[in-house]
């Protein structure tokens, strides 16, 4: 069986890894062993932070809705409870956008919810 030399592929693989870690700090951009672990960790953090981003946006939407509710004389919890009772199915993203950009329409939604 002939001998297989894999030097080209080994170098190609390392170069590709170092290209991905370009811009990292210290030895993690130029030392293969450090670059490999840094790249793997970066992927793990990216996954976790994509999940965290969803929660951060939801919190931001709640703050925007709450501020608009306070301006219209009601609380966030009473407003959301009234929406559920009236079966008005608008998600928090849409409500936050309306509260920020169209306060008149948001006020009409509050009236439609019949908050007592």
C-alpha cells in the first residue's frame, strides 16, 4: 500500500482556523492550539447569547409597553390582563412598536381592552 502524505491538508486546515480567529487577542489569533479552543468557545458563547438576546428584547418590549400604559393611566399588568380577556392577540413586539411610533393607535387599543 502506498504511503499517504497529508501535509497540504494539515496546513490548509490550520490556515482556515487562523483565518476564522483573525482579530482575536493575544496568542489566540496566531497559535493553533489556543486558536482552536478560542474558536470553539466563541461558538458556544454565540449560541448562548442568541438565546439571551430573545429575553433581552422581550424585557425591552415590556418596558416600552409599560411606559406607554403609564402615560395612558393604567398599569402594564392590568393592560395585558385586559387584552387576554378581550382576546386581542397582539404580541409584545407589535405592541411595543405601536407604543413607540403610534401612541394614538396604542391609546385606542387600551380603550378597546376595556380596562376597569
